[in-house]
């Protein structure tokens, strides 16, 4: 059984998709459709940079999605035929839903532009921050978050794998996390280079904006069940998926639980589409699983022989 999984923010880099576009008409058409939908030369930014502009949330989110869908279309894989589940890490959930037919490509690009702007504008720059805790499980991370909050927001944002949990909240609280984490049992705490505190209650204004946007661009039922970030369980009904996408803005990305759930359902092969970020996490969660990353044409050609 195969699950197709899609990366989130942080997987962007200058040059992404260039080799693929040179080799695949389907990939070129994907990038062109996103450019047209956004009235922007986004693929030129992906190809040439500058990196600072590509990393901006409002650009990175549709760019990462466009790259994932370009890889998927270049592969010729029909998810309805090959996948038992789809899942995506944070914004990757939109890529997964686009691949499974819940949203059209242009519609997904527009939603992610709205989402990126909304998340950036929800909290003034410098007010929030995020930090990755290494060498801790979710229980210990929760303990550290509660101890460092001191009346401010300090919450678990991403439960990525058994040894990596990301906290999000007010900048002062996250600074306390970085200062105290080691003495509280973490191997290391790393302040993340992000411009906003994603996946915590400070993002509520962004969640409200996405509720409006998704009421105007409602998903349809996906061709493949989605394992949702906020529930770590399969969803196939459009109303539930809409609600989960709104909740996801402020809610925890339960990635470790999501991968474990898919493995429990019988998934043995996890295929990351468009990055090499979430597949390595899979191996830490389910060591016996096979995890493959599809980025280049060589990756696609090798995978075609396997599947």
C-alpha cells in the first residue's frame, strides 16, 4: 500500500522545478497555470530567486505546491489508482488535496496566496517566533512549553517525529524555550528562521480569513482519503475537510501520529512528492517503512519501474 505525502514550508529553494520543466511538458504547463492564476511570474522567482523573495510566506506556499503538483503530473501517476491515502505537512495538505482533486490547481494557488498573506499579517513581525526541540517527545515538549509560557502563548505547533517537536508563540516565550530547553531535558533547541508564529493560537485572525476564503472556494470530496493534520485520521467528506483546513491554521500539525496511523492501516510505502523533507521523518516514525522522495526526472523514472 502506498501513501503519497507532500512537503510544507521550508522545502523551497532557488532552482526548484527547473530541470523538471526542461524535461516535462506537464510540469511546464503546471507552472504556467499557477503563474496565470496569480498574475505573477512565480516560476521565474522559483528558478532564479532571489531567495529572500522566494522564502516570503506568500510566495513560498504557492511555489511549493506548484512544484509538488508539477512533479506529480510529470510522473503520470493517478493517485486514485495508486494511493491508499494522501497527506501533507501544513501547506502540503493543500498540495495533497489538489493532487486528489478536491481543488483545482489555479484555485489551490489562489487559496495559498491568501493563506500566506493572512498568516504573515496575523502577527506583527518580531512579536512571534518558533523553535524546534530536538531529542524530546511530545509529552516533554508540552512540559517545556507550559513551563516557558509565563502567561504568554507557547504551544506545540508541529509534532514531527519521535525526536523533533516545534513550539510556536510569543517571541519572549520562545526565547525562554531556547534558553532553558537543554536544562529541561531537550538535546537542543533551535530558533527557526520564520517570519511568524505558525500553528498556534496567535494565528486566529488568519484562521478567520481562511474560513471566509474556503467558504468561497469549497473543496469537493477527494478521490483518495486525506489524513488530516489536525486529526491524524482519514477524511473523505468535503465539509469535514473544509473545517479541518480552517482549524489547521491555529492547530497542531500531528505529523508523527498521521504517519503512524497510515502505517497502522497497512501502508508500507510513503512517497514524498516534490521534496526531501517529510520522507526522512517517516523513517524515524516507522523504521520498517519504505520512504521515497520524488523531485527529479531521474527519481520519477526510477519510481516508475517500482510502482
